[in-house]
């Protein structure tokens, strides 16, 4: 398998039975069978993400569902109310208890949780420079394309690494790389090129945000355009990890087609997407139906001790197995 496919995940997560509802006293009125199947965060959680939306997943749609809280925010219903999303207008405070109430056809249900310490500013942002983090993409939630999570996980035989190369009071510069296969702790594979990400906004540290902006990345010999690329996350106060990561963008799949089809059929990835219920959309640049929207959240990454990523250019190079190439070197193509 071409190892460069591992970069694809980086570029690439009414009331049933009656019409009656609660009365003015909040008493449950007979006839509603809808239940709360799950919530994000979970009830009683002590590690809720300070910047994430609060979600209620219902067993059936309730288009009348609303959310109330001392937190100022906006309620959105997905699938006619099968999922109720409450988005705070401002980030929550770290290490703080909150209550959010879902009002729906069975009555009012409180969700109590506390945020984690994430969001506490770093006392010295310079400690991030030279650090490397291993992404836990297998544990991320892939929202779009729907059903793609299992497919992507099957390709994750090597670690995806992100390194910090520079930090200022407003910006942070990061590069990406993949790790050597079956090596623990992870080590950068110097026979694959690194990826220079667009500079991230770090003015709200410890939170960082890349984009949204249309970006062309050179990945393993492919020039890939990503519309509205946005990558976010929050560094721990001690720099040992970042959490609450999100990744979104519109990917032109045509340059990646050779990863799945030797003939280079431009529809190769779109045809695969159909098998798990996703449909390619028109690309902003030319209107051709070969673009996929990618949205993932709940991305976490732990620091890899003793590892600093280096920039590597070239494609499927040889002669770099024993260590990093010399400064400014370009690995030879096979």
C-alpha cells in the first residue's frame, strides 16, 4: 500500500406515539415515548471541552425541543430534532461546573457537567517549540462524510505526527509527518515528505486556529486543493498534549485518485464514498462533482517525548531510513 494514503485523513467525523407535550408545570404528559439516548458531554463528565457544543441525541425527532441554560447560546435542531445542539456564544471557563436543560416532550432534563482544565493559558508559549504530538485520529469523531470513520481507521497503520516549529504572541507554525510503521513510541519516517501547514492564529492561546482558507498542499507528490481548510485545537497548560481538535474542509479528490486506482480515474474516491453513503459535490473551482466535505472533531494528540520533526521534501525517497536528511537536502525519488 502506498504510505501516502495515510495523509488522506489529515486532508480529508415529533414526538412518537402522540401529540401531547408537557404542561406549564413541567409534568410529563402521557403519549411521548422519546428518550435521550446520549449526550455530549456525558452526564456528570469532569472533562468537557471548553469550546465544544453540547449535544442531545434523541431516540426520535422532536421538532419542538429547546435548550435553556445560564449560558448564552444558540439551539439548532438536526434531522427535525433527533439531535439537539446547543452552541455557547463564548467559550466556557476551564474547570467549571455547568447545567444545561433540554426541554422536550417528556419534560425538562438537566445535563450537569464540568469542563476540563483545558483553556488555562500557557505561562510560556515557547515551551511548545520543537515538541511533537501524535494524533489519535482513530478516536476522533468523523461527522462528514458520514460512515467514513471505519474506512479511514483501516488505513491508520502508522502514526500521524504534528510538530511545532515556531511560536509568537499571535501565530504558531506547525508541520505534519507520518511515523515509521510498527514503531513505539512514534518516530518520524524520514522517507516520506513532511507537510507545512498554513500558519495558525494563536492570539487566543492556548487555542489555535488554522484558516479557514483555501489552501493547496503538496502531499507525497500530489498537489491537493482544500477549500476553507480549518484546523483547531487547545494545548494543555503544560504543553503535554492538545485536545478538542477539529478538522474541516472541502477536498478536491481528483489528485488523490491514484492512491486507490492505478488508472487515475478521477472518480475513484467519489465512487468509494458512495459505498458508505457519501456523495461528492461540485468543486468550487470548476463545478466538477469530485469534491468531498470533511468534518471531524474530538481530535486529541499526546506529546511524543524526545522527538522533534524535521522538514523533508521529495516523494517516496530512499536513503533516509537511518536518520533525518541533511539540512536542505532533498531525498531522491525511487
